[in-house]
C-alpha cells in the first residue's frame, strides 16, 4: 500500500515539474500566408529516424511524431504524401545520443514548419524544459506528456 503512495507522489511531482516549462518561443516569416496552409508532410520523411540502439531518442522521436500527426490532423490539416504539400513538418528534441548518467541536459522540444515550395523554415516553436531530466522516472508517461508538449507548441501555429 505504501508503495502505491510513493508511486502516486512521484507521478504528481513529475506532473508538477512538467508544468515548469516556460512559454513557447516562436519565430515566423510575417510575409508568408501561414493561415492558407492546409496539407502537410514530413520533411525528409524517414531520414531523421535515429538508431534503435539509442532507445531514449527513438522513443522520443516516435512519441513526438505521433503527437504532431495527431494534433495537426485534429486541427483539420491533411496529411499528404503524394504531390507537393503546403508545408513540411520537422522537429528536434534535447536527447541526442547517450547522456552521461542518464541525465537529459537540453530538455527542449522544437517544431519547425517549412514552406512546401521553398522548403524554407517559415515558423518555429520551441519549448524549453519540455522534457524531464530523466526519462525513465517511475510514473512518467512519455507519450501522454509529449502530446501535451506538442499541443502547447502548436497552439501558437499559425500565429494570430
């Protein structure tokens, strides 16, 4: 019984720590009509995949990509693999390669939107401290957390 209490406490503390992420920082090209975009695809689809040997980065990539796809389609953007989409989506996260003692030093998640014709980045959203220092904490649910992170970032796209 005490074990469940400790696990619940850890989960609550992790949830609270996740809320300490600052505001989303954005940059965008004001001369590009981002509100006219309706279709998307992944920039360099399949090329940004990390090695399965780096399991933490692999898990993060899968969760971020899934969250982005879910959030964009929920906002009525259509995933388009044939022909030229209106925009391409790419992302970065703060885990790249094995981290010393399992600690994630750069805990950011960044989403980039590139124009479908020029492939130039026209919008960028970044959330600092979006990831916990350790991804394997008991009670931390990576996929659910990253859905919230992606939603928080995409709430700024397109800019108002």
